[in-house]
C-alpha cells in the first residue's frame, strides 16, 4: 500500500550504511516513521533536518510495516539552527511530539499549529508566546486540557491566580481561600497576550513550569517515563535568560 502527504521531520537517525529512518508529523497520518534509502548521501542528507517541511510518499507491502519514504523538500527552516533559543524550542517540540503522540494517529489541528510555530521559530525573536500556545494545545489534544477561562469555585472570570493541580482548572484568589498553598500559581502570561506581544523569558519559564506539571502527569500515565531532556533544556535556557 502507499500514500502521499506533507509532513514536518521530527527525528532522523542512520540505518545501516546508506539509509536513514525518519519520523515525520503529518496532517493525515500523524506521527509516522519510514526508511529513506540513501538518506545519508550528500544529495539527500541536507534535506533531512528536524523542522524541515517535506513532501512524503510512503510505500510498504503491508500497512503495519515500517515502509519506505521518498522525500522531496518543501521548506528547510535552516535559519533555526543559528538561533540557540529557537533551536532549543524546536528540539523540545520534536521531542514532545515523539514522546506524547501515538504512532499513526492524526492530529490535524495540532499539525496546523505546529507549522505556525515552526515558521515563527524560523522568523527570529518573538516566538515564545506561540510556543506556550503550542504546549497548551498539545496537552488538550492528549486529554490534559487546562481550563483557564473562569474560576472553578466561583465561576467568575476575573482575578484568576491559581490552577488546580488535579483538574487543570483556574481558581481565583477569592475562590482559593485557605487552599491557596495547595494550588499551582497561574502566570499572567497564560491569560492572554496582545497580538504580536512577546512575554519576558522569565514569565515564559514560569508558565512552562505550570504546563510541565501536566506534562509530567501525562508522562506518568504513559508508563512513568521522564519528560524529554530537550524540554528541560529549553526551560532552563529561558529561566537563565529571564
């Protein structure tokens, strides 16, 4: 059987002497792996970079086989490689997709937002708010959505300051009461930004510590695996910058 789709490369590793195994995130097939014959050659290897957008043709004798990819470049996004922070964000993005997404399960909405984020990373500074939105959507797609629209106790939309570590719902100062010390702080940056505004790195790091709590819960449900090291490096880098 065979199919054709576009996709963003999220991992590349050598396979034998001349080939490579790639994983791509596609709109119609989700996270999908395959062999690229000649993938380490001078002609093909430069296009097989994580973050690159490619045209993919996949073929296998049976659907459950790993199969082989034919790859044509669509967009390289090589500019990300020269920006340390953007590269850290790309590595985190790719690692989390590989970590959390089941193989071959489509997530078209997440795919679209992933492409928006990848373009923002390639464009230069100003991508941190987009990365935060991406992590929130990843949690939502995988069943760990945060509800930051109104207080879980009072039902009011104002003065939101905390998040329940169990339900992921926002809680106001008034609603928290004596339970405030058992709740997670809600960074204001997660309550919305003006279009085009880029939050401070320290504020983003605080927000990522919150989303990280729920990513850790997800990791526990996936077999108690630790979150990818690439994400920790991104949080550390932003914390130092802040």
